[in-house]
């Protein structure tokens, strides 16, 4: 790598990685000074702060990791394509949507933050995701049709099952044990996220392999 490119990458890392993360650390310091929230509460793992066993939330954390992997695959695959505009747009827009889903799952946007602190029902935000996914499918249907779309259909079906159980959870808890309801909601969701990742790994590989640059290589 030539020195000029090395300097450029260092500059991009400083502006694109270090600066935003320093802003996050600064915000954590500001919040800790203005409230009773300590830096430890914000900077360390929840199980460490709360003194819980290591396995608390482990399956939920796995789901966040799968969302994150799907985000990375979509964005990297999309940005690697320079010749095929439709594939590029599909992967980039899917990556942005998946990033939003990742942050929601990690920070409980529609479960707690919006309904409790902003007065916005979580169902509203959930509806935004449904509309976003449907819009993505309709907009890029011709490209999706050439891919292994069955994986995408299975992922969406699993998300649908999880959403239905979530909506009916209070009624279902009166009929079956709450543990069964939890498994019926979060099990399909986890399988759906894994299948979502599998689809976009397949789609990104297909797109990159079919690109003129790959063909030329």
C-alpha cells in the first residue's frame, strides 16, 4: 500500500470511526454528570452492571449479532458493486433497513424507548418495518426474482409468525404457559434473522460474481 493511500485511510478512520465513537463516549460522560446514571452503567455489559449470570439475554444477543452480520454483508456487497446499479441499490437499501432493525433490537426502540419515553406506540414503529420490507420487495422485485428468493420468503414468514404471537401474547398467556409464548415469539424471530442473513449472503455473492468486474477477473 502506497503512503498516500495509507494516509487517506487513516484520515477516513479518524473521521468515520474514532470521531463518532468519541462523541458517544462524550455523551456518556455528559449523561452521567447530569443524571444518576454512572459511566459504568453505560460503558459495561448489562449482566456485569446488574450482577446477573453471563447467560442472561444470550439468545437475544445472538439475534443482534446476526442482524449486524446481515447489515455488514449487505453494505459491503452493495458498496463493492460499481457496475450493476440495481443489485447495488438493493443491497445498500437492505443494509440500511437491516441496520435500523439491528439498533432497534439492541436498544429496544419500539419495545421501550418510543412507547415509554416518546409516547409513540411500538406498533407504529413495527408497521414502519413492515412497510419498509414490502416497499423493498416491490421496488426490487425483478432483481429478487433472479435470486434465491425462497430464503427471503421464509425469513419474512418467520417474522410474520413472531409478530402475530407478539400481538396475541397477552391472550395466549391465558391459555398456555408464558414460557411457551416466549418461545413461540422469539424462536421464529431468531430463525427469521438467521434466514435473512443467509438470503443476503447468497444475494451478495450472486451479485458480486455476476458483476462485470468479477467476470473480467
